[in-house]
C-alpha cells in the first residue's frame, strides 16, 4: 500500500457534510472486481457500481434512452424498450465515431448518477466500481484511492468466454479497448491479485486483508 487514508486528498465529502474515504475499484473485464465489490459490501462498505448505473440508464424508461434513440435511430432500442447491447457493441467496434457519440452521451450521465449515489450511500467507506477508471482522468480525480483487481489476459479471456458465450475475437476487442494491465498497475495504490492460479479462498483472504488495512487506516485518520 503506497499511502494511508490519512493522506491529503483521500477524504471526500458526503451528503451529511462529513468526510469519508472514497475508493475507486477497477480491473479489466473478467478480473473479478464484482466479486471483490460484493465482499466489501458485505463487510460494511458502501458500494456503487458504474456498470449497474449504466444498465439502469439504458433500461426501458432509462434516462439515456431518448438521447440514444435520437443519436442512433430506432435500431438501438430492443422490443422491450431497453438498449440493444449486441447491436451497440457491434456498432462501436466498427465505427469509432459511434463510440465517441455513445461515450459522450453515457459517460456524463453515469458520472452524475454515480456521484449522487456515492454521496448518499452508507458504509465505513465508499467504493466506486469503475471498469474504465484508468482510462478516465476525470474518475481518477474523483476518488481518493485506487485498488486494482489484477489478472493476466489469458485468464480474463477464459473467464469471460465461459460466462458470456462471447467469441474470443469479441472479448479481445473489448480488452483492447481497455487499459493494459501495466497501465492499471501503474496508477494503483493497492493491488488484489486474482489470476489463474488464485483460488476463491485465496482471493477472499486477499480482499479481507485489504479491507482490514483500509479500516485500520480509517481509524488512524479519524
């Protein structure tokens, strides 16, 4: 761990006017960050996941849907009114301008809603789960500490393929659009290894150790 929670800049305001540590949790697709976030929530952290926020915004009736339909046409909307993720994934892979348009619509909405939820969430400390935290300089300025769930690319690919049914080519394209392993590690204050040699018991122990260190830092910084 490179810093303690008492360091300047790690304490960010919440809706009560108090100060709490805000942790940015990130990792590549298939790294296991959602599992890590779930354990932290069970142990008393207040967790907000930007993927969950994005799904809410692009669900039927979500705030992003009218803007997306205006930008991309009716083909972006499934019969149930939600965003057609398969269509959108294919579109942004083949058209960089479409990716920029999508990000220009979604990212500000996701950021605003995540910040709203973080200000309200209860917990010993706050966790923002942000897959693209490293790629976004803006998010790096909005959290006080960055924890990377680290995994080798081969294991990422195997995990995602087993759970999603996506083709290896599609998964590699998703991975190529994300920060590299080295880029994530370069900005990490804390690293939780979850590679192909990591058992669930190993991962649980590593996450518990990190949580206890953060809690200890909070007590020292109080």
